């Protein structure tokens, strides 16, 4: 670390290099925060979490009991041990509460004054945060599994919605109606995700083993149907061989720069794709357990070198290096299966929720990794280790 600081002071290194090194160290030292509790409001499993991107202070949670809770993550007590309190909640007595399980919650990307929720009760609801009343409700004929708003869109206000129908629904916040549909899948849509790089590019994952990339401005819409074999088998067997996984695909996540797309399937495989060409990069993450019948929400790091992906793995969270597939560590703390994890990039913190009804906070360890016996020194970050060894080579 001293090597990084010296190089930064001398102007030899890019200013972001030290930040990336520290961000990487913090991610690789994540541990369960025993001093920070999240107030338990939900009476059953928690399916979804979302942290607002404006201040990274407020978090939403949606449970299988239909309840939505808004938490303040700030430590107002100024004490080492504290509990993040629920600011407000849409409880069972609320007139607009979802009747069945809430599968996805998301903040409006540009303002904390609005958030969205979708549920097995076949509705997508738009909420006014200040009054906690619904500003609009979209009704569907089928169960809703997932929805997503683009984090970068400036020219449209479309919400992509995946339902039990094979058609992807696009709802327009401006008009308050479903603007159009995307056809091409053969079974229910389990996950949808807009690109963080291009505002009109949408990825969808289905129980038909397919993942498709769409440009919603085009008449045909579908740009690419991802092929795990990169065209080798499809040349022989035709379009039917173009599958992304050998099972249901229930997880999607773009890397923070939008250049790659990660997919997760019930064939116990994670795959990394070039989001421009649709090519399978063939990174091997090994077998990653996945028996979920609905959407599974995983996330990626921001500002690290290399970047990492956090994946629910039964009752643990597996951390893999995105571009090499190396398993770095497993985070243990939940008592039951995990359904969702979200990353807070400002402090490199991770939040997870699952069927045990708990929300756990994972924070970088503050303990030094030094030891009296230097041979037993534990180094968490290879770049960090190089900085130490390189700073005193001649000393």
C-alpha cells in the first residue's frame, strides 16, 4: 500500500489505481458485520433487495408475505453496535399491499421519490415514496417474475416485465400503459435486465433455456439469441440448438461497464458472454448449485481490479473472479437458501436476504492482517501484496 501511495504522490500512477487496489482489498475481506443489524419486519422469506443509487442510503426489501419495507442504512446512533431501522413499510393492513409474494423491488434510478414493485399477484406497482401510495398500477394476465428499469435511460421510461407468458412486456411510465411486447421466447420469462451501457438494449432469460438480447427500437427487436456452443452445434441442428444453458435460466447480471453479461441457470452453471457479439467467453466457474424455480438475483462489484461476482449458493454466497472464474471465498451466515444479494459500491458492502427472513450486512474487515510471524502473514489481495514487497526491495 505504501508503494501505491508513494507512486500517487509522485504522479507516477493513475489516481484511480490506489482506489481500485483498496476497493479490491475491501471486497476480498468481506465478513459478516456482527455490529450492524437490520430490523426484522418480514414474517417470512425475503426475495428481493435494492439500494437507491443516489445516496446509497436507503434500501428496499420485498418479501414472500407481500410486505415491502424501506430501511435507512445510516448509523444515526453513532455507536459501534446499531440496528438499521425500518423508516416505513407497506404492511398487510395497507390498502395497496401486494396480495402475494413480492418478487422484485427497484428504486427509480434518478430519484428516491419513487420506487416500483412486482408480485405474483400479477401486478406491477409504481409507488410514491413520500406518501407510500400507489401512483400507478399495471395489471397482467400472468404471474410476474421480474421487472427492471434502465439505470442509464434518458430518452425513454420503459419498464421491462417478465411474466409466466413467453412475451416480454414493456410498460411506459409516461403513458401509463404497456407500449409493446417482445416475442421470441417459448416459455415464461424469469429475469430481465437493461444494459448499463446502452439505454435501448435489454437482456431476457427464460425457462426455455434461452437468453436473448433485444434492441427495443427495432421492429424485429431481437439482436442475438445466445448460444453456449458459439454456433458449432447450431450449424448442424439449426435454431433449436441455440440455448444459453441446459436448464431454466433464472439469473441475469451485466458487468458494471456493460461489456459483458453473466447468466445463471438450473444446470448449475454460470456463463459469461460478450454483450456486443453474444459470444460465450467459456470462462469456467465450476458447478454452482441452483435449484430455484423462480428468479435468482446476484450482483457484481464496481471499481475493483479484477471485478467479482457475488452468487447465492444455497445458504452461502460464493465470490468468483468474473473474468477467470476463480472461486475466491464463501460467505456463511444465513440459515436457509439465499434468494438475493446487492452490492453497495460506495463502501464495498454487500447485503443479502433469503428464506430465513433475515437481511445480513457484509462489510470489509477492519482488522489488520499482520502477524508477529511474518511467514504467517495473510494477504487478501495479490495487487496489495505486490505493493508491499515492491516498496522495500532494496531496503
